[in-house]
C-alpha cells in the first residue's frame, strides 16, 4: 500500500476544508471591513470599560 495514494475520502475532505477556509476568510474580511468603516467614519471612539462616558449624557439645560 503506497503512502502517496489518495483515497476518495481525502478528496472530499480537501474540498470541505477549502470551502471552510474560504468562508472563514470571508468572515475575517467582513469583520475587517466593518472595523475600517467604523474607524473611517470618525468621531469619538470610546471603549466599554464600565466608566462614565460624557459623550452619552445630554447637556444640562
């Protein structure tokens, strides 16, 4: 039995792995694009660190 011989199961697994890799790469590209769009929009970028954020309060009248 030769080691280099490919079985039909290996070909199917390769196809699934390539498909999953493409889906994962697409997801990463989507998240990266949303991040760039959020940063590109400008304005204040504040984190959610459980502290008082003055940008969320309305000025007193």
